[in-house]
C-alpha cells in the first residue's frame, strides 16, 4: 500500500506536459515577439504564474500576459490546455537564451526547456527579411520602378509593408529623404486597403504606406537610406489546439495587438547624364509634353493691357524651371511673367501643366506679331531630344481713347492677374501727361 501511495504523485505528474515557444527565433532589434508557456494534461490545477527570470538582451512586459484555456473530451476522457503569452522587446543585437521557466501545478514545480533567439539589426538583409522564410511574420520593402535613370527622368518609389496579420495602425519614425532628388508624393487614400501576395508559400497582406515620384537632380549613384516604421499588428492567439484551424490569421477575434519596428535595407539608385547633343534651347524638361499658346484678345488699343499665355502639359518633371524670352515687340511695355504649376497624376506617371503668362501694354498703334514659342525637351522613351513649336499670334493695336474721357487702361489692368506696381505708375504718368497738355 505504501508503494502505491508513493507512485501516485509520480503518475499524475507524468501526465502533465510543460513547454515554451516563441513566434519566431530571428527578431529585428527593437521589434517585439511573443513567448508562450503551455501546460497540457488531464488534471490541471495551476497554483502560480510562470516564474520568468530576468532575460539578457531582451525586456519582457510582465503586465501584458494573456491567458487562454481549452478543454476537450476524447473517449470520455478530459484533456486540458492552459497557455500564458508574454510580449518581449528585442533590445540588444546577438544570440540570447531564454532559460527554463518554472510554473507550479498542484503545488508541484514544472520547468520548460531553454530557447535560443537571435536579435539582428533593423534592416539586416538576413533570413529575418527573407519572405520565403516561413518564420517571417512581417517585413518592410522599399521598391523602385527602376534603379537606373537619366537626369530628370521619373522613378516611382514605394514603401510597402508585408504582414501575415492585419495592421491596425502605423507610426513612421522616419521616411526616406531622397537626397539628390526632387520628390513629389502621390496622394493615397486615408484608409489603406491591402492587397494579397503569396511568397514562398506564405500569404501576406500588402499595404502601400507611401508612394513618391522622384527625379534625379545630379549625376551619380545615390544611396536611399532606409526608413524606420512601427506597426501595430493584430496577431492571433496560438495555443496549438483545434481552434487554431478555425481562426485564420486574418479574422481571429481573440487576437491581440503587438507593436513591431521594421526597416528595409538601403537601396542604390544610379542617375546618368543626358546625351551630349542637347540643342542650345533645351528647356531641362524630361518626359513627354504638348504646348499651346493664346492671347486673351487679338484687337486692343494703345495703353490697354494684353495677356499672352503659354501652356505646357504632359508627364514628367513639370516643375523644372525654364528660361523664357519676351515674345512681344519692343514697342510693348512688358513685365516679368507669372508662372504657375499644376500637378496631376495619370496612372503611375506624374505630370500636369505649367502656365506662363506675359502681361504687356502697347505704346504705339499698328499690326504686330507675338513671336512663336518652341519647347525642347528630352523624351526618355524615345531616348532623344524633341522640339515642339506653336505659331506666332497676330495682334492689332489701334489708337487709344482720350484718358480724360474714359479709363480703359486702368480697368483692363485691374482685371489682369499678375499686375505689378510699375504698371500703375506708368498709367499715372500717362494721366499726368495728358492733363498737362490738354486739360
């Protein structure tokens, strides 16, 4: 009888299994991972929380523990499973060991086995960033439509995060700076809807966080420094039980939110020079463009203001500054042109239009030509310089009305955008002159 009583506790202990696991063994520095301690048996009576010692190179959030319990009956025999899940912050680069963890069941101590994890630098292009590695839960990608271009040629840069679980929120620590490039951001919807992509047999949700058109301003090879971002990811609870097959990674209502920090590896972009046979009147624009010109009137009187507009539209570096010649004859008073840019996006191409407006006032009646306008740009698709020209405009100027009888100059100039103070002074001088000689 004493022999049977001695073996009874041993028999019960033998039916209790205790183990520990992590959701991944290779972790980026400053990101978080999960440690789960699980007890399985036919008669669980847990009398303490897991006693986790201090961890080297990592920091455990002891207040964020979550518990789950499962029961099943097979052939009228009950089986229980109880899990404790902790969030751990990876802090120091290196290989670290999670020592055995003790937990008491019915007053008897049980211990887990040791676990080895490796903490790598954020953005390290190792197996932790390899999407084909099935242990990778999320990674950040900086992609480019091309990595070789010429001066002023458009490149589309995207920041995409791939995650096996839904992303609830994100916080950019820093975005790529794109030094050496003119950059123009695409407008993205406030609510980002992910697409799905299968890599190495694993399905990822793909979120486009940032999309930018960049244009090289200098010749050379430029390193695009990686961005760093934090993400709140809805991670499903994994207990190893039959419910894991019911809740997919995308709809687990019992999932918890964990915060991870991701960074892609740096990328190099090479910018080459334009062909050396550039015409003397090359504008600096690179892309594909159309031009048109217009006068607001083709008949005016001496002293009235006239507006002449040149519109350049198309896809490319439309904001590039261009040199312009005065298109009016010498008998016109002219002023600095007003230039406005309107950016538009068509598909993956950024472009829009540039409107150049000249204001002029004739001082002598007659028939005049407003000079034709030519635009020379480089087309990267055709790999050549292209020149487009619009015809001259004809303008008829008749003798002006007596300023004392009417004031068409003042009313005209007041309605023209871009009026300068020098125009006002010129009108005042004319009024004073006529008042002196005739009034």
